[in-house]
C-alpha cells in the first residue's frame, strides 16, 4: 500500500502564504519532511487556483520537484491548472482526478492520454453526488472504466477512488463498511487488477480532537488494506498511522515475517 | 465481536498453584479482573488435568462461577474433564473444542448434544495437523458441519476456529492472510451464518518482547473483524488490544457513529 502525503494543501495558511510570496523554500521544507516521514508520493492539493492558475501550479510543481523525485499527484478540479502541472512535471505524475461529471470527462480525462499519466477516478454520480450503496458504486466504476476505454487510455492508468465518507454521516459507518467490499470486488467487476485509493482523513471529517481518532483510523486502514487497497492519501506526519501502515505492509506482503523492528 | 479472556491458563504458575491448593480466591480475583477489563466470556484452559480430572475441573468451574455470570469456555482435550465441567456449569457453557480426529468426534462432540451447548470446531486434519491452504480449510469446515448434522446437533451450536498460525511460521503470513478469506467465505460455503473464533495470541507465538507486537496484533484483529469474525480469545489485560476491539465494534456495528469516547 503506497502512502501519499496529503500535507501540501492550499487550505493551510502557511501554504497560501508561500504561494502568495512565491516562497519555494517553505514548500521544499514541507515536502522534504513528508519524504522523511515515509511518503511514497506527494499530493499537490492546490484548489482551483483562480487567476494565473498555470503560473501558480508551476510554482508548486517546480518547488516540489526541487526537493524530491517522488511521484506527484496533481490535485485540482481546474483542467487548465492540471495541464500546467503536467507540462512542467519531471517526476512521475498522477492526475487527481476525474468523475462522470460531463465537464470532467470532457476536460480532464483526455489529459491522461495526452500526457500518458495515471488518473484517479472518483465513484461519484454524473451530478457529483456520493452514491449510497455498494451496487451504485460498482455500477459507476464500470461506467468510469468504459469512459477510459472510449478515450483509448490504457486501463492500467486508472486508479479508482471509491469515496470514503465521514463516519459521522447518518449512514457513514454503513457506507464505509460497504466500501471494503467494493474495494475487494472491483478487480472482479472490472476484469483487471484495478488500483484503488482513498483519502483517509475524510473518515474523521468533523471529528473533534478525540482520543479515539487514531485508533479508529488505524483500525479502518487495516481493514482497507486487507480488502486490497493499493494506495492511501493521509497525513504523513501522523506517526501512529504511518507505523500502522508499515505493520500492515509486513502482514500483507509475501515473504517470511520477523518480529524484529525494521528501519 | 465477543472478547473471550484467555487469561485463566494452567500454564501459568499462579493458576497451577491455586489448583494444587484449591485456592478459589486466586481464581476469583483473576476472573473478576477479566470481567472488569471487558471480557464477554471466560476461557478455562485447564490442560488435560491428569488424575482426579473431574474434581479439578469442578474446582475451576465453581471458582469462576462464584464471581461471574459470564459464559464459560471449557478448554481441554480431556472428555472426562469436559463432562465434569459441563455437569457443574450454571453459566452458559461452550466446549473448546473438537476436530475431525476420530477420538474427538467420538468422545467430545456428543457432549454438545447431551448438554445442549455450543461447541468450537477446529479446522484441523483427521491427524490433528494444520491444513496449508484456504481450500483445505473450507473442505474441513464442510466435513465438520456434516459431523454436527450426523450427531443431530443444531448447526447454530457450531463455532468454527479456522486456526490462526504464528506469523513466524515459514508460510505464516500467507496462511493468516488466507484465513481472512476463509472467515469471509464460511457462511456461504456452509449455507448458514456460522460463528467463528480465533486465538489471537497464536499470531505472536514465539515473538520476543517487541515494540511492534501490539500494532501487528491490533492491525490483524481489525482485518479479522472486517472479515466477519464473531469472537476472539485474547489477553484481556492488554488494554491497547481491548481499545482496538472497542473501536472495531463501533466501526462495524449498525447505528450512528460518534467521536465521543464511550465508557
């Protein structure tokens, strides 16, 4: 299971300030710490970026690439910003992401073909809504797969995000339990070993600082991994979760187990 | 997921001494602490008991029942001791357990009918060996189910232990990963909602005191629970594992989630 750091987010004041001042050093420091903390990839969550989106995205991608060779995940709904990011990407890049919403099929999906990159596809309805049942999610996954084929993109490029919902939603626990089955069934339903990703922080969206946040997240992450999850977006500075992720790797990877603590 | 305390074990010197001196107070104290720590049932692991097995088993069962009304799990391979335990059981009792070994089919299985109790059935070969593959385990489960039917015992009485193996076995990780699928598939294979149990401490058998023992156990317990495990034998004094078990319950039980810490 690959760990994608979700720490570079425009919602953080320090990141907004770094962008406004074109202060690459702050971004480099943040990303360097992400890599040291165990990140396998860096999500660059810029938001829509507004005016001068291309220039702003270039600032972020350049700053990240100055300090790491890890894959970058271009995380915005603005196709102009995505294209700008892909143009200056030297590291392996992943588009995050598209869904069945017509404007995303039209504007974002073709970029995966043009730039020959992986792309995350969200299991959302055409209206951008979260589906309520596992069956709806699996149906949407088939439709997303069809769109990939129609665009003549290799199916191996697709990474499905089945959309983890906050536990405190009325049917949150039920949906997130069903999600485990969706992740397990997707390869059979689509007929190939499709990769999957979720944003773990969604689980505790709306949570107060809670003693049990870590334990719930770690427990659910273990369930996701056993269901076959390929990659996870998470706060890479949460050392407890990263330790759990490493333990999960040891449990699920082939080979002989050792109780010695590896580095 | 029910938590069965595995803390009352004849392998412990304090328990051996309590038995030799018929010191019920030590047993009562131990079991009282198990209940306070969150146990839903008490495993009474007496070993074969040798001479005066009936009297010795009666000592344990009486001592436990003096302090708790929790179900008791009679855990010995000696059918004479099991029968003695069941005779003095006032609490709900579970036999732990039988397998396809002919002497167990002949001597232990009928006790579940005579005393109308639940019984744990181990997925071991007729020779008492641990099967190597998930397919072998599922085949043995069907054979165990047939034996239950042949003995005219209600299938709801059966609790299957698929036999968790130590991670450090050569193929330990692989077997324990396959175990998750076995637990998930058993209800479909047997055609009813069969209950399942594992002994969690087997996972780390042979482990040194290790920083990662808790995190590995908690992660794997989450995976077992998501696969549908009904009950687990564990060290109920390990507060970290019990906290994880409580978090798992909150994740998997129906109803609205709350981030508040419940008592």
